[in-house]
C-alpha cells in the first residue's frame, strides 16, 4: 500500500506538492492502512518539519515505477 500525501511548506503555504510513502507490506488491506497510517504520518512529519500535511489517503500500489 502507498500513503499518498499532499504537503505544503509551512513558510509558504501556497507551495505544495505530492509525496508517496510506501507502507508496510502487512498493510495490504486499505482499512488497516488507514487505521495504522497515523504513525507513518507522524514519522514523516517529524522527518520533514518544514512541511505540513494537508491531505492524505491510502492507495494500492507497489510504489513509483523504477527507471531501467
């Protein structure tokens, strides 16, 4: 599962972008992803203090495609 985040700079709220965070393979169920995503969001926020998470959601997927 992927956790899809829409994040904005705290200093410039109009400057936003999307992030994808791979969550544990054990969270293949969307309900489990939603239930357990708070800890992932807290960790991401702690690692990126200059950003504010505006929106987030869980989505099925293995992650971004890798370039050959």
